[in-house]
C-alpha cells in the first residue's frame, strides 16, 4: 500500500490538527496529570489528540484497524492476522509536555506485516512535521507546508554524534557510548531522536530501556526512509513492549561496531 500525495496531505493534516489540540492545552496551562495503571502520566492533551486522530483515521480509512496508546487494548488473538494497521501515540513525551520544554510529538505509523512502512511525527510546539514512507523517502515539512527531503547519510566528520533521551538512560547505553572515541552527546525528548538521525543531525540513537511499539514505529519509518538502519524492533508482537534497539546513520564505521558487538 503506497499512499498518494493527496492521502499523505490528509494524514499530515490529521497530525497537525492533533498538534493544535495539544498546544491549546499546553498554552492554557491545564497540565493536571492522572496516572495510568502502568504508572505513565496522562493529560487532557493526550485524550483530545487521541479522540481527533482516531475519528479522522476511521473516517478516511475505515477498513484499516488501529492500535493507540490511549485506546482499549486489542487482544493478540484478534490482531495477530492483521496485514495492515495504524499504530498511534497521540502525545509522545508526556513527561516533556509536563516539563514544558516543547519536545513532545504526535506519532502516527502504518504497520504492514510487522514492519512500519509509513510514519508521521508532528512537533506541535514548533509547527513542524516529519514524514517518511518506504519507496518515497523522508521529508521535513515546515509550517508553510514546504517539503524538504532529508537524508541520514549527509553528516560528515569523524566524531560520532549520539542523541540520547532527556528522561531515560541506562548503564547498558553507557556501554555502547564507550565503543566510540570522544563522541559528542546531544539530547532530545520523545521520538525527536529518530528525527535527529533521519535529518543527519546525529549518527546514532540507542535505547536499552523499555519502550512501547507506538513510541518507535513512526520514528523507525522516517529514519529508514531517510537511509538509516534500525535494529532490534518488530511490531504486532504478543506483548507490545519493545526491548533495546539502535537507530544508526549508514556510516560503515558505526554499523560495523554495532553489528560486531551488539546483541541486537
């Protein structure tokens, strides 16, 4: 399934509208937080974004099922034979939203046979969108709706740039960092880390702590469409929890170390 330009614009519009809902809450300072059963935070912005995305996607693509962080869980027995489905995180980086640092996103991905083939990441605080689709490439879309192609392999220089999470780090990640001589470390929240690799602002994004499939699917689609490699992830598993993964620019010096030393 390859979406045409008109369909892509409709999908980008959905992400943009969801972002507007989030920003309305953000600007109103209505940051009351409830805690879900998994101990993750939930805000009004999560809920409003969720409602809009689900409603719009069901109207445009009624035959494609969906999974979202804020929807009721779908049993594996029901979804295991899905060929295509939407995978959504209506507000990725709720902790960043609460901290008010602007580094939260809207994630919309299309999964085909356990792999993401299309991804959209919206950055509401910056009025920016990232988009990637296999066979079409990856793009950054500004607030004037101008599409700029992005490639992961444009970063030059011997010093490796590693992007890391602002809110989640682990000792296992420190081990991978130690494989590289004097790397430069930058930080970002939510799925923005995938975008940094996709647009050649970083060479490597690694994560050893647990994430969920909706946290990573859109970012993986964008990164891979830009030419990056993503190792360690698959989708529509019995458990939707991910283990560790690595997203890397197509630099031979980086990939050789990862493939030789990593267990992914």
